[in-house]
C-alpha cells in the first residue's frame, strides 16, 4: 500500500525533445487534458489530485500502480518524476524517488523523398515544421503508388504537402500547438496532403477532379477519411 505521486516535466526547448516543433509560442504540450482524468489513464489506482494537470496522485493497495500516458497526445522526450511515500512502518527497499526520460513516438515512421519520379514535396510552414513528411512504410508506398497512377492518368506529377512529424503526435497548422480543423489526422503517419496544383501547374479541384478521385480509388484511399481543406489541399487517409 503506497501513496504515489507521478508527474511529467516539460521538455527542454529542443527539436527532439519537443517532437520536432520549432519556434513555437508557449511550452510544448505534455497532454491534451482529455486523456484520462488529468491527461493520464491510471490503472489499478485512482487519481485523487485535483490541482495539477500534469501530476497524478495515487493511492493503491496493490504492489504496482500503472500510470499510462496516451500516445500520441504528445511526441518527443518527456521527463517523468515519481515519488513513493510508504505507509507508516514501511520503507522503500531502494530509492523512493525515480527520475527518468521517456521517448514518446509512433513506431516505424520515415520520410518520403523530397523529389521522386512522379512526385515532389512542396510545403510551407518550414520555420515551425521543417520535418513534416514522415509516415508509415505502407502510407509512403501508397503515396508513391498514387503519384505513379496520377501521372499515368494526367501526364503530370503530383505535389505533396504535409505528412506527419518524425515522431508522430501533434502537428499544428500555426505556431501554438493547436492543430485546428482536420490537421489532427496527421498524428499517426497514415495521412498526407495533396497540394491544389500538380507539377504540370494544373489546378486540382479536390471535390470534383475526376482524375484525382480515380487515382485515389485505385489505391484504396478512404472516401470518408479524405477531406478537402479550406485551402484547396486534399487530405488523404488510408
């Protein structure tokens, strides 16, 4: 039986620690605040702390208190501090305080080529997200396959914009860690955006362009998950 405090410490302002977000206003997000009572899911224990979003206070009659931080609410490196206060008459066999760093990331992401035989990456927002073209191997292969199919149909290569950040997780549109509209779908490396103009300078109407829709249908893009952004870009999900 123990009284245990588990807390997260904001990461240093470094691109790896902050999940490859650069030059943002405010501190890097540790949690969205909706993952469990206080940003955590506490297993075999009860979070009784009502004051601090980033601290979980648990009291358990089990030998183990498991506190889960949902992934990928935040991606990068976070510092975890845990203090165990044993009940009267008991003591810790080792140290009662733990302080360690955890990597929070979506497994297996890698970047698509900036320029390929049938595509080119053309992105804005490079000040805050210079590395925003990562995805799962399956998604990268589908993006290459789609570019090949689109060029076969139209004669033009395709222009890609955002995929996901190298660690996954939050990927905002501005500089304040607020994802906005449909950009939150880029958290897991299974989405990418197609620009509103292809490499032949042909404008793409992402709601009505038959060549685009045909090429997407051939590779199995989800109609429900594919969304037309207000900017004209096409958000594709598999």
